[in-house]
């Protein structure tokens, strides 16, 4: 099995609707978005995701979510993984709000 390489192209932006992830996707690659909060296990929140990806999940107060994107080929073999990005908990809204859009 090939060892995934590190791709540095993942950016996290806080927007009124939630957390927006911008990442690159090459032809033939499938992006899987993973999130974890408070050093718990990684959870896959999107398969075959497109950029930008918007995570609108309501998170616990004080959560500082971390994100990474894993790339797979059509056979499901891992190709690459991005660096982990983290949001500062103070900047996180307690819950998403459509009023602020």
C-alpha cells in the first residue's frame, strides 16, 4: 500500500454559516474530509467532497475543531493527506445562524 504524501493546500475560513474548507482536488482523486474536536477520534464528515466544503455542524461550546483532507484513487487506495488545520475556539460561533448571512 502506498504511503500517503503530505499536501499543504488546505485552508479554513470561519463564515456566518459555519466553517468553510478550501482545498485542491486533482483529476482522478476523491477527497474525504475528516474532523475531530477536543483530541477525540477523527470522524469522516464528507466523502467525495468538493471545494469549498462547508461544515455547518453544531459543535459543543469551546470546541476547537481540527480538519484534514485525505485523497483516495478510484480503487480506494490512499494517495495523499493534507496538513491538519485548526480553528481557535474563541472565534467559533456557538451555533450557526442564518440571520448573520
